C-alpha cells in the first residue's frame, strides 16, 4: 500500500514539474518575441527620424 501511495505522489510530482517546464519555455519564447518586436520598432523609428 505504501508503494502505491508513493508511486501516485511521485507521478503527480513529475507531471506538475513537466507542466511547469512547458510553461517556462512558452513564457520565455513569448518574452523573446516581444523583445525582438520592440527592438525592431525602435530601430525603425530611429531610422525614420534620421533619414
């Protein structure tokens, strides 16, 4: 019985860690895309003002 409970707890722990890791990767990608867009907007603005 103890093994079953330990396996259940372990499986829940591993599943939650997996979901957290997917969320971190998704958030990091979104942040990188947002930053890239803002940098490109700033560069375009500077280019327009200096031409």
